[in-house]
C-alpha cells in the first residue's frame, strides 16, 4: 500500500512540475536550472580561454 501511495505522490509531483524525471532519476527543476547555469558558465570560460589563446577553431566550435 505504501508503494502505491508513493508512486501516486511522485506522479502528482511530476504532473505539478515539482519534480522532473530524466532517465529514471527524479530531479528538482531547481537542480536542473543550476546544472544548466554551471554548464553555461563552463562554456563561457572555454570561450574566454579560446580567445585568450587565439584558438579560432575551438572558439568557432563553442559559438556555433
């Protein structure tokens, strides 16, 4: 009985947008946003490094 209640609660949380299921893993939308921000910061850092090192090829790959 507990399992069915838990599954229903998880399904409701997903439906309401309180949780996101990706590849069988439950995540908070806030966690997903944080990961996206970190990825963007890393990309910007790589762009800055490519510019500082005059690495045109890497810069073009990162900005496409």
